[in-house]
C-alpha cells in the first residue's frame, strides 16, 4: 500500500471521527432544547462513537471522543465535558470493546449499566458539590425531580398541589430515596440493553460498514440460581428492620429489572413461536409504555421461566420442511 492510499485512508478516518463528534454533541445538546424528544435523542450519543470505532478502530473512537469533549469544553465549561465523558463516552468504549470481542448480550448490557450507574452517581455528586455527603446529593436531586413532577401534575389538573408536609409526599420521597440505587441501576440496565439491541441490529444490517462482525441475536437468559437472590431479597424486605428492608427493596428492584429483560426475550420468542401478527407486538410495546402492570407481568414471565423453560419449546417448522 503506497503512501497516497494510506494518506487517503487516514483522511477518511479523521473526517468520520470529526463527523461522529459533531453528531454526538448535537444529540447531547438536543436535551437542553426539546423537553421530551431531546432527552430521547441525547441518549443516542454513544452510537456515533461506537460506529466510528467499529469502522476504523479504537484510535478513531478516542479521537472522536476527544474532539467532542473539546467542542463542549471550549465554548461552555470543563464540567460539561466531564459530564459528557462520564455519561456517554465511557459507555461507548465499553460497547465498542464488547461488540468487537463478541461478548454475550447479558454481560455487555450489565457492563454498560454498571458504567452508566457509576457515571450517573458521579455526575450527581459533582453537580451538587457534596463530595463528602453523596446521600445529600441524591436527596437534593430527588427533591428537585419530585417538585417538578408535582408542579406539572398540578398544572395539568391531575392532582391538587401537595405541600412538602403532606404524609403521602413524605412517604413517596422516602421510598424513592431508599430505592434510588436500585432504580438508577435498572434505568441504566434498560438503557444499556437498548444500546446493545440497536447496535446488534445495525451491525447485522450493515456488516461491511461496521467491522464485518457477526453479532449473535439478542438473547437474555439469566442463571437459574438467581431466583434464590430474588427470594432472599423478598425475605429481607419483609423483616421490617430498616437497613435490611432497604437492602431487600433495592435487591427486588434490580432483580425485577433483570427478569423484565428476560421476559421481553421470552415474549419475542413466543411471538416467533406462534407466528403472531406484528400489530400485536406494536400493541404490546404501547402497553409496556403506558401500563406499569403489564411490565410487571413481563417480569413475572421472566421469573417463571426458571420453572417452565418457555424457550425450550420447539419452533414449528414450515409446511415445506419435514
């Protein structure tokens, strides 16, 4: 390969790294301009970095991350760049490494969730300035979220404006604060699983453009022994001892999130197994978004897979096959 070809390839890699950094910063900034849609768009920030990393290697990924961080630091501030790296840069590195090495979906999603949860906690503590009191940072953040939610529901006429002294409000704040570690991890887990699912689809759709990888289908299958952790968490929650009760509550929240993903994987299998129409899948997604009870049923489906092994059912063959 002559110097001219190598030079053109280097220019192409650099141009794509610059494009990925600009696109990621644009997605990151959309969260500040659009109330709901912008938040959803900002969650897509790691995808351009992973794509350029799969196409051109780790050096291009690091270059894109460095450029995006500088774009945020120079006109805004250093904290903005740090927040960006913690929330989106670190997960992008984990995703690119896991996909390139063929890591299983469950392991990769859990790794991304751990990075997102730790980064989220670091961002909260850093933004609040309570380095010596991280619990105070969480309380401050939850208080702001609850105040915003109560003001919004009152504005829409869905409820009367409660005061901080109301007993239901105090109980809600206490429960959210106690379950915050579990809720943070479950939110990070769902986000990480979404990243893995989306990237596996993109790699299968454009294999030549994204590293010629062969990702396996998204299959979430937890070890059967984990059911004992679920039973133990329930027992701790029922003890009534404050410390044990909080530990059991967070354990239940985390395990329900894990079994929810397993239930989704089983539901997708059953849709293929019985060849159900696609509009039922669309309806199921709508129910998951707007009906929390349906999400609990999906988590129960994942939990009961320990005893019923739904995916061991044989998939019906086509009439042309014997």
